[in-house]
C-alpha cells in the first residue's frame, strides 16, 4: 500500500467516525426534543386546568363584587331613610320632650 492509499484509508476511517459521531448526536437531539415536547404536553394540561380554575375564581369574584355593590346600595338607601326619619319633625319634638322630661326629673330629685 502506498502512502496515499493509507492516507485515503485513514481519512475514510475518520469520515466514518465523524458520521457515527454525527448520528449519535442527532439521535441525542431527537431524544431531547421528544422529551421537551412530552414535558410541554404535560404542562399544557396543567396550564389548562389552572386556566379553568382561574376563570371560575374570576366569576366568583365578579359575583361577590356585584353582591357588594348591591349591599352598598341597600345600605345607602337605609341610611337615607334613617336620616330622613331622624330629621323629621316628630323625632325632633320627641327629643325635645324627652330632654325636657329628663330635666324636670333631675330638678324634681334635687
């Protein structure tokens, strides 16, 4: 064998080694990609479940906000009625009566 033939044989061996190395790395990359896609698929189902829970909680929060608004409106109405009643002539006269009655009792005790 001539030196050129040995070099060709050696180069062919190196090419074969490089091809094996490339094939091995390609297989590793494919396995890694498959693992990543599997993990993403698992996360997708978990994220969908969390999204459903989030939507339910947002609906519940909105319902509670509506109830709070309704209760505040009822409170304001009751407060207005109380203030109107409290400022009515009958209540003012009643207060004066009880104040006068109290002062008369205290004068009578002395």
